[in-house]
């Protein structure tokens, strides 16, 4: 493990995490720091092809095991090619989704075995864990209203799916002190303040 700092942003689709990641990056830049912004799926060159396969394929064309392995493959090359070198160079890495997405979506959402997914995450990520995970928690109905009209393959899931994913995230947060739950139903300014408080505590 290098000397950088690894922060991940998690939550159901439409929770606003991408905006909060950008706000956090801006706050860090104001303090003279230059964070690396990345995401899963699609944070590496090869991963951008995985992202298209995973998200742009027709709704019924990817079964849950194939989906899980594609996310894991994306993670493996992302960690190897992008995240680890940045951490070793001392960077602050801000990543939109990481291992908790697999546990929440494929585990709690799709019903796959959580212990197996933890081992798969360790294999794909070479055991790399975030220093801090910001879970932007919001009711699925609010998140659905925030999402645009154009839905990718995952976003075409039903409300019950997102309710399971949300409950899964909260269960993970209850087991793991690295995960900070942020109330993402608040106004963006308030959410950004809560996020920044957690980041500042860490740095
Ligand atoms: P995301 O990039 O957040 O979507 P958007 O660009 O629309 O904001 O995430 C892509 C989707 O992939 C999202 O529905 C969550 C899902 N996902 C998983 O199911 N498992 C995973 O391990 C990861 C990384 C993402």
C-alpha cells in the first residue's frame, strides 16, 4: 500500500455521488491538492470497453454471474493500472464506486453470495480497501426522480431492486467503520458540507 489516500463514493443510481465527487475535488484543489478522479466501471482504458459491455447491452442479455465477473475484471485492471500507481505516487484518489457496489448490487440486489463476492473483490482489487467510503443514502423514489430519462441497463431495474441495494449499503455501513453514511436527500450544499467534514477528518 502506497502513501496516498483512497476515498470512494457509493450509493444507488441518482443519489448524487458524482456531483459530490466533483465538489470534493474542487475543495481539495482550492487547498492546493491535485486529486485523481476515477470511476468504476470504466476507470481504465480496457475498463471503458467493459463499461460499454456492462451498461449498454440489452436489458436481458447479461445474466448476474456474467455481470459480476465483468465488474470484477474491470476492477482488476483499474486497480492495477490506475489506482495503485496513483496511491504509490502519493495522490488522493477519488473513485466513483468500488467494492461496496458489488456487495450492494450483485450481493443484496441480485442475491449472489456475499462471502463469495468479498473474496472476488479481494482477488480483483488485490486486497486494496478504501481509507474512507462516503455512502450517499437516499430514498429510491427521490433517486429515480433525479435520474435522467435515458436509463442504462442497470437503471432499468425496478424500484424493489434499488430498495434492496439501498438496504444492503446500510447493512454494510453498519458492519464497517470505514463507511460514513451521508443523508443525500438534503440540499446539495448541505450534502457537500457533510462529505467535506468526513474528508477533512481523514486528511
Ligand atoms: P455509475 O457509473 O454510477 O452510473 P452512472 O454513470 O449512470 O452514474 O454506475 C454504473 C452502474 O453499475 C450502476 O448502476 C451501479 C452498477 N455497478 C454494479 O452493479 N456493481 C459494481 O461493482 C459497480 C462498480 C457498479
